[in-house]
């Protein structure tokens, strides 16, 4: 009888530990998703400010977004959307080499990612590598998307 009670107590403790671990991992998962969503919101707000010529304020938002994206990337370093925004925020800060690394990491995971292909193409235009930008444009050619049109226009204007 004592053995049976000990086993029951043992299994109850194991069950509680397992449930606590599951709760911790789901809150951790929620946390990184919240970091990503918050960063994406900051990027979008930064884009609006940038379109109004308020680059200094936009850069502050991009920097805040970058910090959140770094945290999200620690939890999920194979998410091409996170890598795309990491590249974007670094590119906007003028850190082209670092930005390019994140974009290329994202393309290894998802070679046809519209956002990465467009933004990497923009980086190539900015760094005077038009032939590489045209390679990104070729990837987007059949997407029938705004990313293709925007990159095409940028290339044509340079």
C-alpha cells in the first residue's frame, strides 16, 4: 500500500512538472511572437514617418524594432520574416553588410520570399550592384506583386 501511494505521489509531481514546462514553453513562444508583431508594427510606423520625411524619428522606431527582432530571432532563427525585418532595419540604419547577411539567411530558408527579394534588391541598388538587383527582380518577375513593381521602378531610376 505504501509503494502505491509513493508511486501516485511521484506521478503527480511528474505531471505538475510536465505541465509547468509546457506552460513555460508556450509563454516563451507567445513572447517571441509578441516581439515579432511589435517589431513589425514599429517598422510600419517607421515607414509612414519616413514617407513624410521624418527620417530621424523613423530610425528610432527601426532601432527599437531591431532590438525586438533580435530577441525574436533568438527563439526562432529560421523564420524568414524575422530575418527579413532584421535586414530591413539594419539596411535603414546604413549597416548594409549586416543587413545583407540576414537577407541571404532568409533566402536560404525561403528563396522566393517576396519581401526579402525586394529589399535585398534595394540594398543592391543602394550599394551600386545593379546586376545583383536585377537578379532579385528576376526572382520576383512572375509574382504579380507590388514588390516586383517597386524594385523594377527603383532599378529603372538608377
